[in-house]
C-alpha cells in the first residue's frame, strides 16, 4: 500500500483515485449512523492487521477522527483483534451521504456514484472490502466480489467486460440471495493487474495477492474457452425465430449453450431485441 500524504483536493472529490477508492470501501464496509440533534458517526471496523488502511483514511480526511482497537470473542475466533475508524463531523457525513453512502442498513441499496469518479479505483475499494483476490483450491487465479447490491454487481460486470471482454450473467444465488461475481485464470490476471496498479491505495495483503497472480501460467493441454460471440441483430432474429435452440445453433454454427443463454437474455430484457 502506498504511503499517502494529505491530498490538496476537496474532501471526497471522487475524480481523485484515493478518494474514489476510499468511497468504494466505505460503501461496502462502512456504517453511517445518525441520532437526534444532527449527531451521528461514520465507523469502519476491520481486522487490526489492516489498520494501516484506516490510518490512510485518517490522513485523507480533513476532519477530526479516531482509531481504536479491541479484542473480542466471535463465532470465528476466540480472540478477534479489530481496529475501528470513527468520524463524527456532520459536514463530512453530509458529503458522504450526498455521494451515495446511506444511513443505516445499505447492502442492497448502494450503487456507483452518479457524477464523475475514478472507476477502477472505486471498484478496487469495493473489492478490497467485499471481494477476494488469490488462488482457488485448484490453483487457478481468481478475482471475486460478493455483494447484495444488484447495481454494484452489474457495474462490475459491465466494467470487467470492457477491460477483458469477459461477459458474466449477473443474478442472485439461491442459497443466500447475494450476487457472486467471479473471474478466473487469465481474465483474473488481467483484472488484478488493472485494479491493483503500482502505488495505488489498497489493502496491502490484497495488493500482494493480486501481484502474485501474474506468475500463473496455464498448464499445457488445458483448453481455453472459445472467443466471446459478437451477437448481431440478424443472429438475434435467427435465435428468436428458430423452432428450437438446436435448430438455431445449427444455423448459426455455435453450440447450444451460448445460444440458449443469449435467447434467455433477449426474452428477459437483458439484451435489446433486434429491430
């Protein structure tokens, strides 16, 4: 993680990479609360091993704030050591709320900022808070995000497709009703290198994990997925008019699976119908 001096910019100017990252992290892992007489606070509690990130947030914030540590028993550990950053300024809280950090429960309602912002830095903040970077149990590189927000999951899917060409169907899983967006192998390598560039503000351990993905080499004999299909209006018309998926696939020269997925998107409004 880069050492950051206080930035000579307006607080939470999301065009500044550090603030865009910080806002993404706060949306995913921060909690904004309010009480009577305009009192309230922003709190972020993370593992004490990542306390350096909270110190960077403190440097970026031109308002009084504090960092405290505590150790407590949890369902996952007998002695969990955590660090909490607390910011009480009404002006700061109002700025964050106006940008899209809601008061109270927020997991399903957060969305990317509406104005100008540094896109890859914002998404890195979201991934650092609610995502994972590393290797699967089979030894494949991966970058993933688990989020209850459809807007965030959809935005990551669109952005990653622009960067890598990889398309993902964004839908909630049936077990816990959240979105799990996953990228593996070369796609994960490209995303990790894109998001975790040299000198960026990030969780140090995730930055190190992202850098480690570059060393992976596809084993000899491991098949690659075929190139993504560039669907045209004429191809979509064939998909919709063919009597069966098999007939459409045969006419288009593709397998049944991508044709079935594309037809499902067309019929459910996830892709525009041909004119």
